[in-house]
C-alpha cells in the first residue's frame, strides 16, 4: 500500500501502476475507508470497465488495484485453487500492470484475492483478503426493490431473512444454504459473505486479516475489519452448522479441509481432494 | 379512560379533491369503530392517515402505547412507525394477496411478524403459528402449504392470523370481507367478532357493508365527501339515522 507514483518494480509501459488511474484508485480507497468504518455496510462506488467480463471478478480486481503497492505479494485463488484460468489470468494481469511479486503461498502473500473460498491456512494481521462478489445484497431474492432493501438495512429489519431460513427448515429439515449463508456483522448489518461455502463462514469471525469485498457489476464495496464479530444467521434450536463432505482428502489425507468432489473417469469413479491447492501441496511437503 | 388513538382536525387534499376535511376521531381501548360511506368518501384515506401510512396536510394523530407513551403518528420517524406496526398495530387489507407472501408457507407467513419482532426459536415460532392457524380455523396440516393453494376465505383468515400473532392492541381493517362470497363473509365476520371480543382488540373497521359494520362495531362513523357527517352508537346511527345521507345509506341496504 502507500504506492509511490514511481513504483520500484518494472511494469508494462503505457499503463499506470496496477492498471487503474490514480483518481479512480483514490475514489475506491475512499469507499473502502467508509466500508471499514461501517462494517458490513454496502458502499456504492463508481466501478470502471475492466479488461475482463462482469462476473469474472471485476469488483475484486478494482479493490486489489486500489490497495496494491509495489512491495506487496499477491496471491489469487479461484474456488481455493491457484491454477485455474481465472486465478492465473488475474495473477498474471497484476504481474504485468503492477510488476508485483506473486505467489501461491498463503503465508507469503500480503494481499489475497479470492473467488468463493477463504484459505485453510489461518490468516494473520496485516494480510488483506479481497473477495470477488457477484451479488452484494443478501436480501435481493426476498425483496426485489433496492429502495426497500436500503430501508430494511437502515432500520435493521431482518425478519425477512429469518423467514427464508424458516422456509428452508420446513422444506428440507435444515438450513439448506450450503454457500452464501448470510451473516450479521458486528451485530448490526446483514451481509452476504459472497458465495463462499458455509464451511468458511466461521473463519470470518474475529479474523486478524482485513476482509474487503468488491462487486463490480453491482458497484458496491463492503468490508469486515480485523477482529470483527461475524455471526451466521440461525435459529436457537437449529444452530448454524458448517457443511463438509465426510471424507479425507485423497492426496494429503486432511480431514479438516474443505473438499472438492472430482470425477475421475466415465465409470462413476470419483475422489475427494482439498479445494485449497496450496494447503494440500504444503501438507504433501511440496 | 384515555383514548388509544386521538385524531384532530385532519385535512388531506389530492389536487382539487378534498379527501379529508377537518376530521376528528377518538378510539378507546377495546372499542370497535366502523367507518362507513360510499366509494370515494375518504374512509380508506382516513385509515391510511391514522396508521401513518399517508401524511396529512394538516391535523394531528396521537397514539398512546402500552407503556402509556404518546406517539405523534404523523411526525414519527420511519423506524418508530415500523416498531409500532410490528408490535402494537396490525393492518388487515381488503386483498389478502397484498399482505401475504405468496411464495412463503402459511406457517412462515404467520411466523414472519414473530421473527421480525426478534423471535429466533424455530420450535416456538411453529408452535405459535400452529396455535393461530387453529384459532382462525385453518387445518394445521396445511401449515406448510403455500397460500396460493388456499381459497379466498382461507387467505383472508391467514392474513388475520398473521396480523394477530404478535397480539397487537389496535388493528386497522380495510374492507376485510370485500371480494368474498356471502357465506364466507358471514363466517369471517363471526370469526373476527369472537377474536376481537376474546383479545379485547381495538379495531378501526373501514367498510361499505352496513351489515358488517352493524355486526362488528360498537360505534359508527359515517363519512361523505371527506367529512364525518354523523357518528354515534351503532344501533342509534343505523336505527335512527339523523343525517339525510345516513338515511339514504341505511335505506339502500337490501333486506334478505
């Protein structure tokens, strides 16, 4: 952070450091400061056109660009993996336009941009986790009017969300949101955790790292500052329960990590492996 | 005894039309007041103003809550009005579909107000919802069905259960029996009457159905062109109408 105008590292000529111009980055930083000051509150910002389509992480990229400095080390994950198209493209993008060092290692990174996961390795103070958010409004499926959801947030009127959980239990016998399970931040704002698995929800609570959320298409930014209370919505007699496949990772044998189911052949063969590739590799001693 | 709701000098204009002209009204705890009049007489506007859903051009509405605190309904903050709406008041719409969530089960519809009021125990919410469904004579086996599979009369009863579940002190009813067939109307009126008596509710009932007003209300207010032309005890107003308009209204009721 605190990017000097002439960065120390080499980056692609003809582009400003980290692609966005300084005025835009300042605008985004202002929105970020406000978001950090009001945990869980959605702050509008002037999202720019980015050189990738909406839905691929334009919000996350803009937030990363705004907080990135030449001495930062960037890690990008997509569903926990460092080696998928999306993650590779975004990492290479910042490698080019900012000349920053990139890594696969959660421990080495100062900024981690993520799509739909929180790394298994515990984050520490000073790290920044940037989420790509497709839909920042947790109430959008229940209340289509933005003016009304804004009012509901202002009044802290979240009975509607509870009704949705009630309906889940009635229909499925349990709360059926395996991902994007809504959370209350700092006891005040209802927040969408972006589509992370509910398995990851508890990691947001009292996390030492700064968590920033960027929604490019919806033009919203929100944040969870370090050491902030994040509680998943539930009922007293149906407590929130993170869901994990009841298997051990086929590669590293972990019984703690979040697993992906991978189809291996046409005969119905399947294995369960860690979704966090860095965590899995580290356990295997690579 | 102090009035629960006290309206003074209400005025409301829509362009050249006087929807309300110098309307004053008191409602006491446990009292059912019927507001009758023809279409366009201002009775629904009055109900909306009294419930704080529509600002008035002039006048005041004071509501005294269970703790004895007075609220200036027309100048109250949005948050405070919602709190009243959630805990102290209920609103029964003419069309149940305006009030119900059609894609949420009957139990969820009844439970919504409980959850909005802070209830977070699934079992207790269900128990309470089942209790209220029984009270409005809906089979608890239908609890997890969507309201769109209900008949019109059932939907209206569901709306009443949903409104009463938080035990409000004051209920606004806008033509609760409108759009239902006559036998269903009769049953619903019967139900409302027994619930109101059991719970000691104060009710402001807007209707153009004189028979419904006679059955339910203790007092009747007759409106015409935005003014109250006559008010008094139900039997007195309907059996011995003084104002020519009231006489016309009463004489126009078809005797079965």
